[in-house]
C-alpha cells in the first residue's frame, strides 16, 4: 500500500542480537496531508542498510510503500506495519530504492528516474489530483 505524507516523528532506533547476528530497526510516524481528517501511521524500517538508504527525517514529504502483517500471541492479535520502499517527493526526479531479498541478504536496486512531463504554455490544469 502506498501512503503519502510528511514524516512527523523519527523514533529512537532499537537494536539487539539474535543467534549471534546483530540487528537494528527504527520506527517513524507519517501523517497524511491535504485530507479533511488526516491519518497517521507508525511504520518500521528494519536493517541499517535500509535505514541509511531511505534517508528519512522529520518534515520530509514522502510516499512510503507499506506491508501489513498480523501476529497472534496468547490469544491477542497485533499489527506490524513495515516499509519496503520510499519515494522522496519534491525532487526534480523521483528516486526509488527497492530491496529484493536474495536468500538472507538484501541488495539495493536503483530504479530509473522518471522525468516530469512539461506543461504547454497558456494551458492550465485544473484537475483536483
């Protein structure tokens, strides 16, 4: 699911070790803008490589691509929202960084930049989107 909004809060990173391997994850709060009732979502980015490549900071307008998971523990259900891609808004070219899982290792893949279509002079675009 794509969610466009402004990063409102960068929460402290969590880290640990499991089976002799260290891990790190960080939560972010994003708030939708331009709607009558703006919605907010807390999402998680797992892995130092992704945290560094996504370059998320408070106040940035981004589109995050999210994945939703549900876990059950002792009869209670919990949601987990993870981010697998970030598209930075407001740049002349759209930058996308995607990760493809190959075994237990993630490798970044750069998508080709998209160019904006120039608008003809004297023509206004009054579409609401």
